[in-house]
């Protein structure tokens, strides 16, 4: 487990619901995350793979949905997700110009595991999300290869590092070094405990907007840095939400929409040039690829029980974004470009977050 201090370690408690065991998306049983980090001078990028469960994803699909908050993005595969309400491959996240490579790698991975694809059954729908890391990474070089994507899938685990890792290696957030972050919340319903987890790639926001635990930390830092830089909110954020809560595709979509509350509490205004895209899935019901006899039963909670899930995704998204910031490390990338790391600035200016 990564020992880097997370936002809770700075005395910042987000929300009211309890977090899962590791406070990660992988607290949802069966969910795993794999990351490959490529960090060397001009190369500051990487890839993340998220597996919804450890079985045969093509033959046992998971209920899924997607919500586009602001569509300035190049994500692949969402048309079929929105139409069919299922996911049948690992979810891969990387930089904007490597989405084709990532999709090709996912297709290769699925073909190697499922010989009937394209022969006796249909094709396959790879899910790929992206953010633009061109400030720190020489994105035109397209450093991510199919081998990197396959490695991320194959090494997926229930523990992983946050910050300047995987798909977040070259990302910026609130004019600071961004990256990847995660969090989870427990949902108590009818004497049962369910889990909702979030994984984010953060690449959005202007420093003066940053809020931590209700405090205008970004405005304070902006004044202390005395920067004359023209800050613009552009970039993107990818939000992946996983849960074992029994929900329909429609209910899941309602939950995903509420991730915006978590983004907003960190200061996001969801600017024109920033693509905010949310992809989510529930592992509670597996949807068979092949038709079975009889009717298919899909269990779901009552609409009035959704409020707890709404709260859970907002809290988990907020904490995941802050974890991505506080765990990120400083890097110098393309053409000497760099952005400070939040934890370094807190130390430099003796700022305590738990006041």
C-alpha cells in the first residue's frame, strides 16, 4: 500500500459517510486497478486500466452508464455504453493522442481471451478515456504503446499508488501538479453494506478557485506565489465510479450526475475548455452475453434510497480529487515546463489544512 500522505492524513475529513477499508475504488469487491508510469524528461505520461471484476467481462458484462458533464473530450466507446447500458472490457485511461493505441490494445486483449469475437458473435466495444498532458509531456511522440496498456491490465491489483502515476503522470490540476486519486464510501441500506468507489484523473481548474475542506486554499496560495501567470481553467477530468449497489442503468446514471457536487466543492466551475466525463458501473448484476432461457432478473434499490448513493459519489469524488493533488510529486517535463506540487507549497508556506 502506498505510504504517501493522503488528504485525511492532513486532518481534512470530507463529508459524513464512512470510507471503505482502503478508501480506494478497489474497496468495491472484484474491482482492480493497474497503472504504468512513463516519466523521463520529455516523456511524462502513462496508462491506467480498471477491471470491473475478475471473471470473463465479455460474457459477464456489468451494468454501466456514462454522463458527459462537458464534452470537450475524445473518449471512445460511450455511444454503446449509453445505448446498451453495459461494459464488456477493461476501462483504459491515458493521454489524448494515445486513445487509438489504447483501444487497439484492449481489442487485442479481448480477442486473445475470446476467440468467438468477430467469428460466431459480434465485435467488442473498448472503453478508453483521456486527458491532455501536453504541458509536461511531449504528447506528439505518443509514448504509450500497446505493450504498456496490456501490462497495466495484466498487473491490475486492489492496491495502487496515487498522484503522479499511470494516466495522471503528466496531468495538471488547479495550476498545480495533478494526477490520479481515489476514494470510497460505504452505503448502509436495509441491514446491508454496499460500497461506492471513485478513481479520477485530474487535469482541470485554476489555482485561485481551489477549495479544500471549505477553505479557499487556492486563493491563499495564489497570493503567496505572487504569480502573474494568466490562469485558465482547461484540461479535463475523467471520473470512474464503481459500486456493488444493486441499481438499474437509469439509476446508475442518476448517481453519476451527482459526481458534479464533489467537483464543485473542490472549486471547479466546469469551464468551456475542460472535458468532464463520468463512467460508472455496478457489479451487483452480471449481464450474460448469450441469451438465456426465461426472463432476466435485475435487482435494484428503491428510488428513495438513492440519496445516500448521491451523497456517497459526491464525497468520494471530492476526496479523490484532493488525494490526486496532495499525493502528486513535482516533475520537470517538456521544454523544462513544471508546476509545483501542493504538498511542497503547504510545507513552503507553513499552511495547515486542518484549521
